[in-house]
C-alpha cells in the first residue's frame, strides 16, 4: 500500500480507538470530577462489560444483532449496579478519603478480575458483530461495524452531555461537585448522587467494552490497557474536565493508531506513560486546562 | 528505660528466626527465607508510606532496579554476586532519588499516579529491551553465578542464613532509623507537613531522603531476591509487585518496624493456603486490601500499639 | 534606647481573588520590643504575619530581616534565620508525645543533647510532667501552651504569636504573660491578640490593621487616644 492510503487506514483505526477511549475515559473523568475518586477498578468494569457481553451472546437466541442489542443495554446496567453496590458498601464507608479509596479500588480490581477468571475462564473469547458490512474504499475495504462504533460513541457522549447540562439529575450532580455539604444542606441525597455517578462511570466503561468486544475479544485481563490509556487521557485533558478528556482522547487515540502503525507499541507506551507523569508534575491542570490556584 | 524493650522484642524475633533455621521443615524453610527477603522490601515501603506518609504505587520500579541491577550484572557481565548485590542496592537508591526529584513535587493522589506511571514505564522498558532482559520469560541465573564470596546461595541452608543476616541488618537499621532524630522528622512530615515546615524542616528534602532510604531497601530486597532464587523476570517488576509491599504493610501495621515482616509472613501463608484449596488466590489479595482499609487501617501491630496506649510505643516503635 | 530595626516590610501585598487581605503594608519591628498587632476579624492579621513567616508567598513588596532581604526565602529557611510562628489554630502533632513535639523544635535548631533541651523547654511552660503524654489528649489550654513551647524551643530572634491566649483560662493567661515578659529582649515578640487587657499590659508598641492596611502605629497610649482606631475597633465590643 502507498503511504497516503496507509495513513488513512491508520487514522481510521485511530478514530475507533479514540471513540472507545473517549467513552471509557469520560467515565473515569466523571467519577473523578464529581466524586474526587480515582477509580483504579475502572478497567475492571470495562472488562466486566466485555465478559458479560460474551455471556449475553451465549444465552440470547436468535441473530447476533439481537444478542448484541440486549448486551448493549443489559451489560452497562449490571456493571453499573455492581459499581453502585461497591460505592455504598465500600467507598462511602471510607468517607471517600482519597488514599484509602484508591487502595480499596485496587482491592476491587483484584476481586473483579478473579471473579471473571473463575466464572469466564482464562481464554480470550470472541463475540460476533451485530452486522458484517464492508465498505469498499478505492484502496482497501473497511469494516462498517467499526464506523458504527464511532457513531455510537458519539451518540452516547452526546447523551451524557445532555444529561449533565440539561437535566435535573445533571444539575444535582454539578451541585454536589461544587460543594458536597452545601448540596446536602439543600436536601440533595448526596449518597444517592455518588452511587449514581459511580454507576454511570462504570456503565460508560461497560458500553465502551460492549462496543469493542466484536473487534477485540473478551478476556479477563483486558482491563489493563483501557485503564492506563484512560488515566493518560484524563490527566492530559486535565483531571475532572470532561471537555479536556474528549480532546485528549481524540489526540491520544489518533496518535496511538498512527504511532503503533509506524513504531513499536511498547516504545509508544513508554513515552506516553512518561509524558503523563511529567504532565502531572509540571502541569497538574492538564495540557488543556487553565490553572485555577 | 526507653528503647531496651523494643530492642529486646526485635532481637527476640531474630532469635526465633534463627531457631527456625534448625527446626523448620524444608518447605517452610524455603518459604521463610523468601518471606524475609520480601519483608526487607516491605520495610523499605513502610519507611516511605508508614513513617513518612508517602503512598507510592510504584515501588516495583525500585525492587526491579535491584533485581535487574544485580541480575543483569551477573548474567551479562559475569560480575561477582557480592558486587552485584551492592550494585542492586545502589540502583534502588539512585532510582528512588531520581524519581523523588520529580514525583515529590506532587502530593497525595497525584503522587500515587506519578509513581504508578514511572513504574509502568520501567516495566515496559524491561519488556522493550527484551533481547537483554528476556522480558516476561525472564533470566535464570546459573548456579555458578550465585556465589556470595564462598557462600552458595543455591544451597537451602546457606540461603536461609544469608536471608536472615540481611533481614537482621535491615530490621535493626530500620529500628535505629525510626528512633533517630531523623525518624522523628519523618513522622512529623507524615502527621503535619505545614507544621513541620514552620519548625524549619524542608518537606522536599526530608521526603526525598526517606524515599531514597526506601529505595535502598527495595533495591537490596530485589537484588537479594534475584540472586537467592536465581530468577529475574519482568513479572517481578510489574504493578502487582508495587501492591504487594503495600498489602504487607497495611496488614502488619504501617509505621511499625515489625509490621512489614508480620504482614509478609501472614499474607504469604494466607495466599499459599488459599492457592492450595482454590485457584482464586487473587481474591484473597483483593479482599484483604478492601477489608483492611475498611476495618483495620492501622493493621495488626498498629492496632495493638494504639490499644496499649503510651506503653505500646515502647515495645513497637 | 537606640532602637535597632529587626525586621522591615515594605509595600507588602497579598490578595485572594480580588479580596485585599494585605494591601501595601509598610511595617517596622524594633529589636527587643513586644509589638502587638490588633484589628477586627478578617482584618488580615494572620495573612500579614504569614507573609512575614513565609507560610504564604507575598505577591509584591519586600521583607528585610536584620538588613537581609528574605522576601524570596522559603518558610523553613526563615525559621532557620530566626523567625518562629505559632499557629492561630493549634497545630501540635496530636499523635506524638508532648516530648516529641518539643524535641522536633529543639533538634531543628541543632541543639544537643536533644533530651535535655526539650525538657528545659517544657519546664519553661510547666508541661514537664506531661512529657510522655500523647499531645492530642492534652486539654485545649495545654495544647496552646505546648504550641508556644514549640515556638520558644526554636530560640527565635522573632517570635510571632497568633492569638495565643484564645481559649485560655485567666490563670493560664497570667502564666502566658510571664513567659512572654521573660523572653524579651533576647527575643522580639510580634503578638496578634484580641484580648485588650493582654495587649495593653504587654505591648510596648501597637499596630492596628484594618481591611489589609495599617490604620495606626504607636504606643498603647497613642493608640488608645487615636480617633480612627476608636471608631474602627476599640469602640466595638469584642
Ligand atoms: N487562603 C485564603 N484564601 C482566601 N481567602 C483568605 C485566605 N486566607 C484568608 N483569607 C481572607 O482574607 C481575609 C483576612 O484573613 P485573616 O485570616 O488574615 O484575618 P485575621 O485578621 O487574622 O482575622 P481573625 O481575627 O479572624 O483571625 C479574610 O477575609 C479571609 O477570609
Ligand atoms: Mg487570624
């Protein structure tokens, strides 16, 4: 293939990565932004979404599209419910004290991965795509499903944005974000808001996983990379800033697609992790945020 | 009056471990040698986290520095194991110092993520240079290279005694450190950084020094681990190995000298037991972390010390 | 006596999001004096002394200690240079023993042996019998005294006390006054205080701060007679 089409292919792959990453990372960002919780188990929620999608595909009869549609609705709900439970049973009792919370979510990560290993097994398993359309471009064919993933991610993110900006639930979340105690004084049930936000964050990761699993296969250790990449995106975008997260996801996703096509992926990851560390050290407000202090 | 009790208790533990050398069956003999080496790592972690309040998620980088610092030297450069051990200690300390220079500009959650990222970069670097490190598969260090002077580290009995010696040195140094004036300053930094600053202490240098000592311990442990058990692999520098000492310290009691060893001992056998009855041993680790932060954040010895009031600190510094 | 200037601030300024907490303050401390800083709540007293001690960086202006420019010096180096600060909100190490609290101050100035110096510092404020007690279990009054003991244990040339008598009983206030009288003139004292009896009793000079600027400076008599001060401060019951 010539360079131009090659780059186009890399960019398209990058766009898919970016879309899924934007979904996953916005979940992490939402939780951090509103609850100030760094959720290390976020990748495990992602993995859980994928694994549950595989189970759904086994149990729901009929064409793959039906099972997929069921998975897209049911898996995020189940994952969200587990997250809400974890929030109420663990994080709330820790009073969201930052360091204890991180340790607890590390524990949660181990528990969820073990659960997946025990119930799902150590193998990677494929989930059929809901449809198989190939778009024939002049230089190469491209999976129509992958483009649908991009579209779906955009729709979900728009939905999140609408909820946050234009619904009562979003208003309540933002009020809680600004000042937990004042929100409580105004009769907002902060516990419910937190459980809801934590569930929503995990649910977003699960949606991303259900979307990606026909491309990537489900595996009990698949949460590591999305977690790391989400961290990178959230930090570069500015902790807790949803807009920054989206911009960074696009940037990282696209460059990841391009870089890993041309360079060794390990080297790319080394550079990315170092960049993130340095951003946190020298520009804690992120590359796109403005300093508030 | 003060100090003798604690010293007696710690020497007693060492004497007990020496007695176990003659009494313990072979299987436990090997286990305890391993636990003592890992306890050195946990002690190092405790100096940063338990005493100075630096919650790092990246200590595997420092353990790995010792592991690979020593391992690569004997494997590729035919270095003497004694030299390699020293090199491993220094590698841990130097890397801790370098990471500290950057990471200590942050605090709290940001510090945790920065250390995590540095450790991840280190782990990936090991994989990237797979032609030297053999990546995940790792290096098996030949028996001939595992001679500490005339001591053959592949011999079970010798290995136990060398492990005990290193552990004893580490433990007694740790005891001396936390009871020294500098130990007091480390704790002061953990308890109230602003206050300490207004007493004339530079938080950055105090933390950097503590982190460097922590790195020396981690490096020693990593180097000893590689040389004693003859294996150096990337898995030992992965994020799991950053969580491990945290788990040991939380269980045994953060900010106590004996806590890391007690935590390592109990956790090792708990996981060992869990692995024998089910294959879900990761569950034990996860549940232990969650239960500890929820119900016993001070760990075993920390709780005992708090219950014992003023007398507690005399026994368990 | 021919007063030697210990500390001089010029045009010292610190704003918080537009709020002028300290606004272009010129200020002179003479060696060996007990200088009281008074003013209504929120006048900027704590912020002002925090600028002197380096706890908060100044946005503009300069500070000289014995002629040396310390404006850019970080807080811990100012402590080494002789400026000690005791917090308005008690900040002892609650989890450590009383002894360890003072020992931290003592060893910071490199005193030897630490034990003897720390015990001496505790004796000075009458806490020596409580050396082994966990500081957090002390009564509030004793914690305030411990806070002062930590400041004294640094053997500073300038001791800044931020509302040290707040919450103390009458008897404790009397002891406090004796302690302060005993440290001058080796140590110069800058005292933020709401209790006017203490101020009038101890202070050789008084500065009145209001809305981040200096309203008046003078002897206790001059301040008592000052109309503007009366209007802004002394007139109100406090
Ligand atoms: N860190 C800060 N951020 C924002 N505003 C602050 C900060 N510190 C102080 N302020 C504000 O600056 C003003 C001066 O505060 P400061 O504490 O210096 O007053 P004060 O004279 O010590 O009062 P008090 O007698 O109550 O102790 C107040 O309005 C206060 O709310
Ligand atoms: Mg004040």
